[in-house]
C-alpha cells in the first residue's frame, strides 16, 4: 500500500473549485425550479378536477419510476437526434428540475394531507372559500412540516448532480475525473471530492435546521 | 329561524339521517342528545353544510340553504360552528384566530377587526391571552377562543358539536358559562351535548335522536324527568 499524497488535490484546487461552482450553480437553479414544479404538481394531485389529478399523478409516477441518468440522456442525446438542440447546461437544469419536482410534489401532497381535517372545516365554517382556507390555514402549517423532507430532497439533488458528469457538464465530479485521467491518483481525488460534497450537504442541512427551529418557535 | 324538512343523509350504504323534520325559532336554544351514531352530529353538520344532505330541505332565515344555487360561503358566515376539538389555527395567535376570517372574508380593516377581536376576547374572559398561541392555552381557554372566533362573523345561529367533550372536568364550567351567557343574550343555538346542567338551565327544548330520527322532543323537564318513550328512558338511564 502506498501512502496517499494529497498535494495533487491542492495543486488542482482552482480547477476543482470551478467544478464546485458549476455543481452549486446548477443545483441552485434545479432546487428552485424543482420546488416550483413540485409545489404546483403537489397541489394538482389534490385538485378536484380528475384530469389534472391524473396528469399530475402520471408525471410523478413516470419520473420516479425511471432512472435520472436515462432522463438526462433523453434530454441531452435524445432530443438533438429529433432536431431539438439543448445546451448541456439547459439539459442539466431541466432534467434535474423535472426529476426533483416529482419528489417535491409527493412531499408537498403528503404535507398538505397531514394537516388535520378539522382545520379545513373550521376555516370553511367561518365562510372561507376552499382557496382562502388553503392559503391562510393549511399551507402555512403544511410548510413547517415539509421542511425536513424538503431538505432531504435538496441534499439528494445535489448528490445526484454528479450524474451530470455524464452529459458533458464539468461539475465537481467531472472536474475530478479530468484531474484523475492526468495524474492517476484516483484515491486522493475521489476522497477529496466526497469530502467536498459532504461539506456542501452538511452546511445546507445545518442552515435549514436552524430555519426549521425558528419556524417551530413561532407556531 | 331554521326549518328542516325530511332531511336524509347517508354515508355510502349507511343511512345516518332518516328523515328529520323540525323547526327552531329565533333565540331558541335547542340541545340534541342521543347515543353515538344516532346522527346528532351529522344533523348539526348538515345545518352549515359541512355535510351535504341527499334529500330534504333546510331553510335558515328564509333562505333555502340546501338549494344548489346558494353561495355556501355566504351561508356559513351566518351559521357559526364550534367543534369538539376546538380546531383553532395553531400557527395564529388567539387574536389572529378571531380576526382571520374578518380580514380575509369580510375584508374589514385591520384596526376594526382588531377591535372586534379584543371585544370578543373580553366577552369570553380572555383579554390577557390575545397574543398567546393556542398551544399555550388550556383546553377550556382554546374552546372559548373558538367560540369568540365563530362569533366574530356575527352569525345568526351558533352550532356547538360536543363543545365540552374533549375538556378536563374542571374546564367544562368556564365554557358552559360562556354558552349560557350567549343564550341569555338571545342567540339562536343548537347544541349537541350531554351536559344536563346546561340543558336544564339554558335550553328551551331537548331533542332525542336515535337511529337517524327524532324519537322525542320537549322541554328539558319533560325529557329528563318525564320521558314518554321507552327508548328515551333507556338512553337517559345510561348517561345519568
């Protein structure tokens, strides 16, 4: 066994940080867009209109039931073959957002359904419409409950973004692969990358943990 | 004030209300009693359309509320409801629980809503709890806030669905006192409750429901002491 020599990591630090920036940039877009898609679809899954409910359900089932890598390949390699060109970044952001949206939709739906039926009845019995009750009574309560599973989903999204290395995005993982193909120091490079991912996800889970406690204090 | 004619309600194959006909006068206080599953809560919930009856007609203050053309949200503003489990909004302070519907439904100005809210809190004896969240209030206090919340809409009728059943014994009185005060003020009230003390003191009429029909009705005295129907007597012997 050879002793690991981490100088390779520091020698290529700037390049790794470029990859990290790309990971964070794309993940940030995908988290926000995925959350918007997921909120909308989660509400549609509870819609009174059957067609909307079914369409939302089909989206969730299909996305959850197929691998993210296949979805990314369809966007990046599949679409151009029928004449729709997406840049790698566009394919990456769209793919991750659509994928994350399906999981967020389930989180939002479960959060809303977890609120006691008595809350809706109390709001409705005061003359509030279904929409008013949803906006002012149900959603504020549901939002507090969905923060922990949402954080979990965001962390999964950031880790999943490593798959973007396979569609020509030079994010953290692919940056590592570049360095490794020059230096052959696989152990040092990939352990360093693992630590870098962990720093991001651990920081995120701590920040949102604070937010969660704040919200709980005020309810 | 309230006319109910031949009201039927089923849940799936289970027929819970099998033709209820009664009328309740303005200012009258009616107490509904009956075993669990007798249909008393379902009947009450039909009165503000939390349950939609399949057959029959309900008229409140001259308006046929079971008609398909009515604005259900408008009717509910005129019929206040108090629940067994209080159902306060846990993310809102006591005062904000009361003012929420004033602001969002009646679109009253914030200052005015606040005044109304404080007035009602005073009325239920909780002036000092305006800024408390529900989880910091006892069950009895929560139920009194819930009553104030319902009163904020200035309803013509107040419905109470077992308002003291979820309360510890020492808190029942404070809630019943608020209800008695309300009755004395002339509010039309329909109350599902087995609190005989309240019924004797405040009710004009007691209705005994069993298996979805009105078995017997009369003054508290007539029902509690001189029930004529055997089923009523059997039921009362079980709860007294």
